[in-house]
C-alpha cells in the first residue's frame, strides 16, 4: 500500500518537472533573436490598406452600417496573410454637406483607397463628386431615386450597392391597381434635392399607365429642420381633409418623421376605416427596430421590404456575429437583429476584399481597385452582386407586408418578372389583410360622406325639360323641391347603396351651362352632379361618369308636311321599280313561251302575226284576273300556265295587301329632311343654350352661330316652329320623345340622329362611388325599375302612342320574290326546250322522206316555215306538222268548256279539265 502511494507521488512530481521544462524552453525561444527576426519579417510582409467610411452614427441605419463593416473587415483580416484592412469612420450627422466635407478630409489622406457608406442619396451624390475629383472609388449604400442615364459620365467613381427606387414604385403601383384605388396622395420628406422629384415623376408615370393619378403631394421638410415636428406634421396633415382621396403612399421618409407622421395621422382620424397607407422599404426595413407604440400607430399599413435569403451558412454566421457586436456597441437599441442595410454594408466590404485579393500587389491602385470592383460578380448576403455602368444589376424580390399587432406579417412576394406570386390579400391567398380600423374589408381609399359632411350634389336648375329635372323653390318655407326622371333614378340608386353603407347627401340647385356644372365637380365645388348630363369625351377628361341610365343622342325636330300630292301615283308604290321591271320581264317571257307552244296547234293562237301576238298577250294579262277563256291544247303549255297562275296569285295578293296598307296610313312626311338644306339657306335652328348642343352645332355640324337660337324651355319650341322663326329644333334624347309625345301629329323627327354616351351621374376622378352607383344602375336596369320610371315620366297618351308609331309602309322589292320568279322561268324554259327538241326531231324525219336538197339559205327558210306553219315546201307539197307529230306527246289534257253551246252562251263559265282522245294532231 505504501509502495503504491510512493509511485503516485513520483508520477506527479515528474509531470510537474516536465511542464516546467516546457515553459522554460518556450520562453527561451520567444526571447531568442532568431524568432524575433522571423516575426518581424512576417509583420513587414502584411500590407495595410486604409478605407474611409461615412455614416450617420445617430441613426439606426448608420449603426447597422458601422457594425456590419467592422465584422466584414475583421473577417477578412483574420483569414488574410497578406493584407490588413483598416476603416476610418466619419460622422455625417445626416447632413449632405457634412458628408462631403468628411469625404474631402478622407481623400486628402494618401492612405485612403476608397470611401464607403452614405445613408441618403444627396450625401452619395456630393461624395461621388469628391471621389471623381480625387479618383477614389465611392461605394454608396444609399438607394438612388431611379436609373440615372448620365451617372457614369457625371460620377465615374460611383458604385451603387443599393439599387434604386424604380422597382419599389412599380410594386406600389401594382398594389394600388390590385385594390382598385383610383387617386392617391403622395407623402414624402423633401430633402431639397432633385431625387424626390424624380421619384414623384416615376410614381405618377407608373400610376398613369394603370389609369390612376396623384391627387395631392404632401411634402414635409426634413425632420432635423423642424423646431416642433408634432405641430408642423399636424398642420400639413390638416390640408388633406379638403381632399377626397384617403389612399396615402409614403414615398420617402426618415424613421423619425415616420414616427411623428403616423402618430398624428392616427390621432386626427386619417388612419381608420376606408383609409389605406403604403410605405416603402425606407420605413419597412426599420420596423423591427421600433417599439410597440410606434407599431400600434401604424396598424393596418401595407409595406414592401426587400427580400433576402436567411437560410445560407454565411448569413447565419453573420447574424450571430452582428447580434453579439451590435448588442455590445448599442445596448440602448432593444432589437439587435441585422436588416437589409447591414447586409448591404457587409457586401460592400466583401466587394472590396475580393478585388484586393484579385489585384494582389496592385491593390494599392485606386483606379485598378475601381475597375476590379465594377467587374466583380458574387453572391452577397443582400442579393447577387454585379454591376453595369456603376449600378447594381439585380431584379429584387419584395415582400409585401401588413403591419398588425406588435409586428408585421407577410402577405405575398413581388418581382418585376412575375409581379405578385399569389393573390394578394385574398382569402384564397397566403394571408388576409388587416386594414386600418381593424377590419378585413378592403378600404375604398376615399373620404365617404357623413351626416356632418354630406355629399354636395349639384342639380341643373334650368333644365329645358321638366320631366327630366325640375327644381321648385317655395318662397314661404324657403324649401327647394327636386323631382323628375333623373332625380327618381338617383333616389333608387341611393336606396340600393344604403343596403351596404350610409350615403348622406344634399341637393344644391345650379343655374348655368351644363359644362360649368360639370366643371364644378372638377374644382371640388360639388361632390357630384345628378341630372340629365350627357356623357361626352371632353367631359370625361376631368370627371368620371357612371354607367348611363338612359340613352342620349341629338335629333332634328321639324313640322309635318302632307303627302296628299303623291296619291296620284300611289298605285305604283306597292312594288319597287325593280320588282315592276322583273314582273314585266317574266310576263313577256311567259307570253313568248305560250305562243311558241300553242300557235301551230291551237286555232285560238293562230292567224296573222298580229292576231297571234294579241291573243298571247291577252291570255297572259287576263290570267291576272283569272278571266282567260282560250283553250290550252299542249301539255307543256298547261305546265307553264299552272306555274304562272301560282305566280299571279302571289303577286296579286301581295300587291293588294300592300296597297291597302298604304291607303290606310296618314300621308305625312317631314317638312325638312336634310341639315345641308338648312345650312345652305341660312335657316334658323333652335336648341337648349345651356347644354352642349349649341357648341356641337357650330363645331361639329358646321352651323353659323348667328343661325342658332337659344330656347330656354320646351314650351317655346311649338310657336317658334309654327311661325317659321326656326326651321328646325335640335333636341337631345330622350327629350325628343317628351316633345313628340306632347305634340304628336304636328311635329316629327327626321332620320338625322347622332348618338352619344348616354345620360349619367358625374363624380370626381377616381371616386369609388362611381363603381357602386354604376352597379346600382345596372341592378335597376335588370330588375325593370328603370323601365318603370321611364314609363312613369315619358309614356305618351294612347292616341299619341299610336300616331307616333312608324306607319310608313315600304314597297315590296325583288328580294321577296326572286325564288318564285326563278321557279317560273326555269319551268317555262324546261318545257320550251323539251318541245323544241321534239319539234326538231320531227323536222329531220320529214326532211329525210322528201329529200334534203337546196342551199343553206333555202334550208333555213324551210326550217323557219316548219316551225312557224308546219310546212316543208311551198304549194301542193305542204305537209302539216300535226300529222308528223301524231302520237309523240303524252296523254292530252284540254282546258275547255263542257260543250260548244256553253262556250257560246256562257263565256264566263268555269273551266274544266277533260281527256282529249279524238284530236291526235294536238299532241305536244
């Protein structure tokens, strides 16, 4: 046992002696001249490179920049055996000229090879000028207002690490379009430089491409220059209450101004129901660094944040380092997480270190360093890094966020290529939006009327036609009554809208031209106009019209003129001239066919040429009245006649019906039908001088102003037209119908009519009430209410309704009979050809029996005589065609009376058909 204890003791003593020897040898080596010389040589081989950094140490962004840069520099120095980077920080305090002064100070030092930083664009622009003068690379961390085409020539040393606002502005315009907001109010912190105006121009252009516009631009001075930020912000916000838009876009703002802005906006009621706010990345990226009080004042706001990957190994390492360093350096900041600004600062240092490693011994040249950085490409923590003409080339992806509770939630992603990845804020999308006022209903982005501030609606007080709009003022009670078709339509619209929300309103009579009334909506004198206002293109440039609730147009009213002088030739009117000519043509054609088929075999069609022609024509004409008495012996003729009688029956019945209709309608027509005649003869015309009609007559239709008479009431038109003061009146629809209903039988409209957009209600550009009112009008149209109201105000008395119907009877044309005529012509032609072929065969057979001698002329003469009289030779050699054609035809049918005595005694006896077997010479 004692032995074992001694062994353990000796082992411990040996170990202690070993450690002491090792420490002695290490100390001796460290103190030796050889080791000291080696360390000195290694130290001399590491090259030190200095860089300048300009930040705002008082801002959250500047603090993130500083910590991120230190981490990047330390990371490089730890792993580099050749270079040691050193950062020289300068504080700009958020002032552009102080940043420029710091840049001059840094550039004056020979060791500085580049300058990094700058939180604001105006700082970056001034520092870039210093860098161009001293030929130093300037790596800007400020977001540019837009892509600047002349930037490479103006600032050749500038390298933009943070891109520009153009993609953010496009994303905002897409959000506004998605939610159907029309007008917006742009809110921004005016730094006094051109960058803000460039951003406003980009926003206006992006909105205009989607049919949207900026109603008002709310500018704030830099918060550092405000003596009392709360008071100044509240004074500026008060100006917004006179605007109707409640859709706000905070385009550019520092975090301190944003804190004051949203606090005062919520206190004044500008953040609540039916309001919408959108913030850019300049505020959204800092939401994680503000306390819950600020977040609560912004609840319901939409924002866009630059998206970056948080899953890479490099990001996780940087996140841990940043959290530790930032917490130690700024314990007063309650959130130590890095944002996009920290990542961009880290990437800027990384771009420099990559260039230094690439250049090696040439890393001390600022020109070489600039060229190498501009040509570098790598995957940074904020995005993929590459440059073109000094600008960061990347297509950023933004996260659309919704401020809610004590933080914010993601709604969707947006990129320039794909726009929204999903349906933004829809129930089928990723998240449901919580809007100001703690509601999920999409705000209208418009100041809706209240009982304290109802909708002021202008109503025409001097409308020409009282059935449309009538204003009656009671002098005793000082009350004004409004009635008419347009008023009733609006009341029905309000009834439908108030099923969803209240719509307080008040009517205000306006006495003046309609164009001035519409302009009162544009200049915000009225919130809307209800009346018989015609939708015109030039008016739509400044205001919005609802769906038309009635048709509109321009019609010319003239007195009637009797058409009694046309009665003498009225018998020709049932048929058009083309139909008359076609009827005569087919009559002559049928006459010829009947003569050709009958004149050789039927004694009733024989004799001299005069007798043959008269008999054929008489037969065809008498068939119109079914009074023909001639016998028909050829079966072919019977077919032709049957078809012809059918044609005659249709024609006579149609003629009789049309002529009867023409004799029973009033023979009236417009006294004047052509506006060209009015202008050529300098005739006076009348119209409503308060409407657009007078301008339309002069500018479009070419009337001289001296020939246009203003008529203020519908009751003046009849006397002016009857006494010839005006030759015509130009009325809008449906007032033309109102006028003709009251004076039916005296005046009429001509075929001259110009159509317009209809009658609609007027609202300011971008008003959300336009969509709701239009939907209500469509609903009234679908359920028949509009038709009922039109019948209530515009339906004429029964006698006027009958007299105003279009009683003009049109003449019948060839289009209704061409098939019938074609059938008749085709039937006659077929019968003619069949008979002709049989006749020609008979002639050849006859010629073969008696010989076929003689000249060509003699042969033609014989052929004609054969066809005409059935003879092949003159004199005694005559041979009758009937004998040659015996038995060639089909069974024979004869149209004749029952006996010869009946024919003699009863010439009007009815015809009957009987089979003829005793006359073989009558075969076809």
